[in-house]
C-alpha cells in the first residue's frame, strides 16, 4: 500500500546479499534470515464483478531468481538442505530445541541479541551444532520441558493482556530486543502488516467460540478512520 497501486518488482534478499540492484526493482527488502517469503493479497473492490480482473492480476504475479529477472544465466545449483522432519506437537516438547539449533545458521548473529545467544549456549543451543536431547541427563531434560510449559502459559497471558500489536508486524528497529513480546507476537498471529499500514483490533473475551456472540465497532459520526483499503 505504501508503494501505490501500480505494479512493481521487489527484491527479497538474504542478510549476506550485497549485489547490484538491477533496473526495474522498486525496493529491496533485506531480511534478517536467509529464509524469506511473501504473503501476497489482491484486493476485490467491486464485488463479484471484480473477480475476473483480480484473477488476471494474480496470474501476473511472478517469483523468480534475481539472475532471471536481470536476464542473466539462471543459477541451477543450490545447496541441498537436509531439513529435519517435522512432527505436530514437537513445538511443545524438547524436540523444539533441535529445530531451533538447525535454523540458527540461517540467521546471522545480530550484536543486539548477544545476551540471548549466551543464554541459548548455556542450554546447548549453538549455531552450527545439532542439538541432541539424548545427550541430556534426565534432570536437565525435565527442566527444559518444564520451561516449555511455562513459556506456553506466558504466551497465553501475553495474548490475553492485549499486548502491543506492533510485536507481530513490525521491524527490528521498532520492536528491538523485547524477546518476550516478540515471541508473543509470533504466538498470537505472525505475518501482520506493519503499523504504518494497518491497525489490528483485538478482542479476547471469546477465545473459545466467538460465534456465540455478536459484536459491533462504533465510530462517532464524522469521525471515521481514514481507511483506504481493507
């Protein structure tokens, strides 16, 4: 929305990328991780009559290598990643730390997080080393599982306290090293728009089944918010 309503091309770049931006790129979006993605929406303005145009726009979207965009030779050899198998429920057990240690190498050190890296190292989570639950004694393993349960409860408390929505939809410059609220943002709903584009209204009274009640949001006459899109 900040870039207007015309079609544009954007460059999704890893933290280590330091190349030349080819002509035709509107903006470079450089992530802190080498794992990047896009969540793309296409607005329907005029109801069903708009759908044909929306589908045309969707078909025009393309995700391609930078070399292909620039008209250079397309790279075909990529590093083979031996992804660990994901099992639902692992996020609630000590297996989570194995995934975490696996993903750390894809995110380079940030000096602002030095204290957190030190804490992780004390738990045996070190960049470039595979974490192995089998190497822990029973007391250490029990302590880690207890910490996971405590963390899950704390995330629920944060979500019920209506934390600042900036923590699930803003940049490091704004959310800084508040790791607790950053984690809470991921728990509540990751991948939101940034706060200069969106406002999220949250109601937590009916977390189990909001369909049992009706709600209204009322704005004073002549004081409607300046909404242009959703």
